[in-house]
């Protein structure tokens, strides 16, 4: 395949992916389903280093979006519910 064709194909692919990402970000309200770094630190009284360590060791799910780190609220809800159900084990 000539180089020009590869470059055109790559440009088309990037354009399509950019449109998909834009559409997803427009239709999805991250703040409704996710906590940002500051929220998690404030709510659970965690330090930056603790949160970093949790991410590094895959103890907490996260995603990076728009230059920020987001944590799914569902993870915390499930964790809390498991603690409540197993309260007698504490």
C-alpha cells in the first residue's frame, strides 16, 4: 500500500474515532455516574498518595477522561453494600 493511502486511511480513522468520542461525551454525563479525584478524597478522607496506590495496585477501578481521573459510583455503592451485609464479620 502506498504511504499516501495509509496516511489517508489513518486520517479517516482518527476522524471517525474523534466523532465517536465527541458523541459519547455529549450524551454521557460523567458526573452523574462517576466521582472525580477530589470527590473521592473528600468523601472517603483519602490522601493523594493513598488514592494513587489504590489505582496502581488495581484496588479501585478508574478511568481517565478529559484530563481528570474518574471513579465509578457503582463501585463504592457495591463496596458499601457488601460491608453492610457482612457487618457481623467486622
